[in-house]
């Protein structure tokens, strides 16, 4: 699938639009196809990343893929309707990049070290879990995409707060 980029005006508008809930029980076939195509996109060597959200390919649905660096063999896993329900006060400082923001990385200091999330699985189960360290940054980044937020928005806020 084609990646949407902020350097394209129409793409940029869509990337800043909030995504919609997916009903895993009703939208099974469509969600499965979208899921497979998203994974193929993030695994394409020219797009290789550690996560992807549906808005990055122009689809305003609450679905993300995240590479789980907190698990053996670092698998990619799919999440429907992910939501962060708790952020730790302790923050991490880390460089971030984005498939939709070509040729740029920046250091952010606002990502929580530990987050609690809830999400639906492809099978329709609702799960809550705690995520930490680098994997929590990936979740925060991808869930931001579902809410029309880019990491640059956080960077701008950080700059404004220090001035």
C-alpha cells in the first residue's frame, strides 16, 4: 500500500484526522485484509519500520501493527482499537522517526516509560496489558496516529515549553 506523507497536502490532512472504531466481529474479512496489507507495507524494505497505523496508508480505522521488542524474537503484532489508559510519570528520551515524515528523526522527551493499554484482538477479545521501555514508545507513536497526532506535534510543544 502507498504510504501517506506529510509532504503531500492531501495526505497531510488525512494524517491529522481521527480514526474510527473497528468492530472485530462485524468487520472480520475487511479487517483481516487491511491487517495483512498493513503488515506487508511495514515489512517492505523501502518502508521498513517498527510500527504502522492504518491512517499512514489512507485508511481511517483504529488498527496498528507494533514490533514487540519486549518479546522473544521481536514479533510484529496487530492491535484493534488500542487505547492508552494510563501513562507513567517517568519519561524516556529517545530519537523518533516516522514512515510518514521522510528523512527526519528528532529526540523526544515526553514518552512515558510505562503505559497501560487496552485493545481488541482480531478474534474479538478485549485485553489490557502494561507495556514498557522502547515498545511503549512505539505504541504511543502509533496510537497518536489514530488520533491524528504526529510526533512533530509533541516536538513543537516541547520547544514551546522550554522557550
